[in-house]
């Protein structure tokens, strides 16, 4: 009796092989043809800040390397959530990316009950641009002049020591709450609408301490209007090599950097992610780019998506605990 050439099992096998072949063909085509049109880089903040400036620098250099224009579009709102959500809901083809920083990607998920996206599930890291080194500064005539003295003084009964930051739940605020939790210090947060006014008040002695980015505090240190206490990076900042780290100042393992990175929507083809990561790393290794980022207080950190994914997961867990333990709420 005649039997069909393909049994049901065989047909399923062939269909599976055909699907794999088609998938491989599409992947190879994506890898070989990408990019064939301009790429949008969404910056979820207003123009002019450090995050925006670093994004424009990288976009300009990437455009030169890949032969297609990388267009920066500012979409501010809701602490970066609005612009980021736009990218999450875009086609996962590598042509719409978002510039993310630790505040939006690692802190906001623990603050907003109706967060419009999941950082891990809805976005795929292309790579980290760099770390933003943070620094603790003091009013020059403040009675405590070292980190150990500041911590000890804050623990004295009836003593209130305030520190200013750029706002509630800012990376600087979170970092100082982490310092309180690790050392038992009782430093009290005074939020400002931006770090600039906080430094002006610290310079005038209105508040004794301010925690900010090195880029913002550099001029105050060099002009001796504020006294540097410590930087929160693992190594000393290249721009302020005489300022000790928190670790050197007696707080073990205290490394808290801000960061800037580029993300794509989840399900973006891996060859596209790998290509963009390779080109981003090449840009970050250019001497002129590293130098320009340094003037913005950013230390270039070439690396793989996997390396950054691990760091992002660690930050999400750590900041979540700090926010919960300190009962920090988003500003309404």
C-alpha cells in the first residue's frame, strides 16, 4: 500500500527546519543591512543637561561611524518615564533607542506605582556610556571637616546636620540615604529643584553639606568656595585626584555612581544589539570622546550588554531596598 513520502512527524520536522531557516535568513539580512535609515535616540529630558549633552556627543560620533544619522529627540516628562515608554512601545528593530540614566531605569521603578514599563522586561541594554562620579561637599567653615567627623557629629543627641541634593529620590539623595543606613549616620535630606541652588546655599552656610556630581561641584572646589569631603567612585576622580573616596574615608564598599546608558526595546534582534554595542564601544574609546565626557563628569566605560545587565540588576535591588527602608516617596 502506498505511503505518503512525509509522515505527520516528518512534516512537523520539516516545518520546524523551514522556520529556523527563515529565521536565520531574516537575522542574517538584519545584520548585513542594518542600519539602512536614520536612527532616533530619544532623550527623555529637556535639552541642555549633562545627560542630554552626553547623548548628543555619542549620537554625533555614532553617525560618523555607521553612515547613518543618529537623530536626538528630547521627550521630557515624569522623571524620564514618558520618553522611555515611547521607546518601549516602538518597533524593536534598532531604529528607536533611548538614553537612560540610573534615576529613570533603577530608581523610578521603586517610586512610581503605575510605572509605564519594566526596565528589565521591556528594554534591552546596548551598553553603558559611562559613570557619573558623585561628590560630598561641605561649607568650608563647617565644624566637621572629614567624613568620619561628619558621621560622628550627626549621631550626637540633638544635633541636626542637613545635606542638600537635586531633589527627592534623586541618585544623590538615594546615595546619602544609603550612607545613613550603612554607617548609622543621621544626615537629614533637604531637597532642591536642581543641584545648583543647593551648592549656592552650601557655599553661604545655609546648609552644611551638598551631594552632587563632580562636574557640577568642580568649579566650587577649585575656587575653594566648597570643601571636598569624598567621592563615591571606586577610584579617585581623575579631575580631583586629591579628594579621597568614601572607601578610603572609612566606609567599606561604598561605591555609588550615577550612569548613562543606551537601551533598545526588548526583542530587538541580537545581531543589531551586538552591532550597536560594538560601535558604541569604538566611540567610547576615542580619546576626544573620553576627554569630552570627562568634562561632563562622566567616566567612559566600554563593555558588553551582559556586563551592564548584571550591574543594572544589582542597582535595581540595592536602590529598591534603600528606598523601602528610608520610606522615600516620589514627589507629587
